[in-house]
């Protein structure tokens, strides 16, 4: 009868738990901020789709040459977002790069 070690059981359990998390992949999204909510920003892509991107306390933002706070983001700014998830529709933003620092008139 094969002997199953405690280590083997622990390793198997760890791999089965890590499996679903490994399904998340790196994602990127580019567009214009169309709405800002407490835990998400809506980004309109150049194709016209509006995608809600989740933000959390680990999300970082950067202007063209300087760091900024996520709370400094404004509607109308063009952004490039790096994050992870299964698809962009369930994306969690890790880094948000504002690609134009100008805020269009009336969007402050």
C-alpha cells in the first residue's frame, strides 16, 4: 500500500487552492475616464464601450511625470490602466497612468 506523506497532502491542498487564483491574467485597458465611483472608475474605450474598473487601496496612479493619488483622477482624463482579472470586465487596477494631464473644460 503506498504511503502518503503529510507533506504530499499539504502540497496537493496548496496547489488546488492556488489553481483558481492562477487563472487571473495581466490585463491592460486604454480610454477616457467617464465616471468615478468609490471603488471603481468607468473608462470609455475608443470603440465606445464603457468598462467599470475596480480600484482598491493598492491601486496606484501616476501623471505623465509625477506620482499622484487615485483621488486626483478626473472625468475626461485619458488613462492607460494595468491590472489583472479574467477579462477587462472584471479587472482590478494596479497602475493607472494618466496620459494627458489636461482636464477638458467643464469636467473639473
